[in-house]
């Protein structure tokens, strides 16, 4: 307290506040400074899930096996016989975990769906820095889920 009864901040209190602000900035800047927004990453995961659901629906409707082919090198996927190729941002890392029989090469693979709606199962991971989404396919039911 000063002689007028007004209390001020000490130098120590100011330093503590500045250190806390610096720590928060050090944590926040890498999160927001990444080249891929969370929205863009989640949108890519939703697009992948939509492609998988399309392949599953096609298998059930046509009563024949259907696949979603993923090209990790080209960062793209498609559901044959459609010629439409869906591309993923080059800043998003793709990983595919699938059945051995559906691995064509180290950069190309597929997730297969059967006429009963079941699947070979698998997981497609889309990641940017520390953030990632896993698009899971249940082998028994063919159910597709997006996990954070």
C-alpha cells in the first residue's frame, strides 16, 4: 500500500503475468499456425467416410463386392466403376490399414465391401501435425465411424 491507500503491482507480479502470456502464446501459435485448418481436416475425413458409405451402398444395391481404392502417393481415392477421383490436400497425411488381400502395393490399397453390407474392415487415418481423424470400417457390419 502506498501512502494514498492505492495498491499497485509489484515488478514480480508483472513478470509472472508476462511469463504466463509467453507460455500461452508458445502453446497456441503452433496449434493455429499449422497449414491445415481443423475444418479442412475434418472435411477430408467426412469426404473419405462418404466415399466408404458409397462403396458399401453400391455393394448392397448391386449385390456384388465393391471397393474404395486409395492411392496414398496421389493422395486420392475413388469408388469403381466411377471415374470420379476425390483428392485430399497435400498437407494432410494419409495412412491406410486394411486386409492383406486388398493391398495392391505399398502406396495403393482398398477397403472391400460385401453384398451383405459387411467389409474386410480397415482404417484410414488423416492427420495434420498433432491433429488426426481415424475413419474406421467395422469388418462385421461395415459400419463407418469417424474418430478423433
